[in-house]
């Protein structure tokens, strides 16, 4: 190789390698401090695209899990209130059975009738006040309710709760007659306990059927939530594989780049002195 003064190829070569080592050193430091091996699109364009899509999916999956939990809470609220109504209906039925026995006098029948009226009024109050986040669940006004348990717009991403689960549940609707008419079944001398029992059995059956269907939907929502959890965990694992830095590997790269940088800095001083050899020829 010719000995030149104006162009020092050895120095340029060392500078190139030193810059490369410095870039690798900075990259290793960035990855170790952030914990990610993909910090920008230039690190891995394809991996960056995939990881961003996965992050969007994870965020949506988390929201869908919350939706399932809220939906389950809504159904639990409705079921608990139906339990209260069933308790009142069962007590009214017990009172009707009791009143149907011919051993009770007029005062006793009036006392039974009074409790029946109070419990009918309480059924109305429970039905009209049952509320979840501003949605009336037992007065027939809510209609169909959608639980968004997926992350896309397909039918498989939602569970529809039919409107009849939240049908009007006041006493008159369940029994088929208004409260006063039902109370009149207990009138002394004209009691109609058989009709009262039939209507009570029908009302209890209606409420129990709704509770059974609510339980089935609760199982569906729980299953959907379990599936979301599996998908969330697997997506998180895949994202970690693509995006997360291997600290052991990066620390080795850091040491390697640091040694190369120091070696290049030392050799650069020597390379910069090479043209001075020309003075020995003068």
C-alpha cells in the first residue's frame, strides 16, 4: 500500500469500525434500559408492525374481560332481586295455604290478607327499583342487552341477553291480576284460595324460569371470560418473544461492543500517526 499524507485509509477504516462499535454499544444500552429489543421501526420493521397489532389486541382483550365481568355482575343483580321476589311469592303461597285451612277466624284471615298486601307491595318496589348502572332490570324497559365479549364486530364477539329476561316483574304482571283483586281472594265468606294458589304457582314458575336462563347466560359469560384470559396470556407471551430484550444476550453484546470501541479508540491514535512516517524519508 502506498504511503500517503493527504488520505489516511487506515484511520478511516478504524473510524468506521469505531462508529459501528459505538452504534452497537448504544443499541445494547437502549435495549437494556428499556427492556425492549424493538424500540422503533428501524430496529425490526416487521416485528414492530406485529408487536403494535398485538398491543392493540391486548388492550381490547382487557376491555372485553371487563365487559364480561360487568355483564356477569348485571346478571347477578337481576338474579338476586328475583330471589327476593321468589321469597315473597313463596311466603304469600304459604299464607294462602294457611288461610285455606278452615281453622282461622275473620280476624286471622284479615291479618293474613294484610301481610299478603304488604308483600305484594314489596314485590312491586323491588321490581321497580332494581337498577344496574342506570339500566332498569325488572320493569320491562331495558329491552335486549348486548354483552361485548370479543374484540371484533362479528356475532361471535357478543352475547345477547333477551329482553324477556328483564320483563316487567311487578306483582300484577306475574300474577295476572292487580294487587287488590288478588287480596280479595282472602275475603271472608267469598275466599278463592284455589285460584290464588294457581296464580302463585304460575308466578313462581315464571320467576324460576328466568333465573334458570340467567344462570345459563352467566355460565356462557364465564366461559367467554376464560377464553379471553387464555387468548390474553398467549398473546402476551408472543408479544414478549417478539419485543422483549434478552438481558443476558444484550449484556454480552454491550461488553463486546465496549471492548471493540476501546480497541478502536486506541488503534485510531496509532493510525493517525501513520502519515508521520513520511518525515523519515525526507
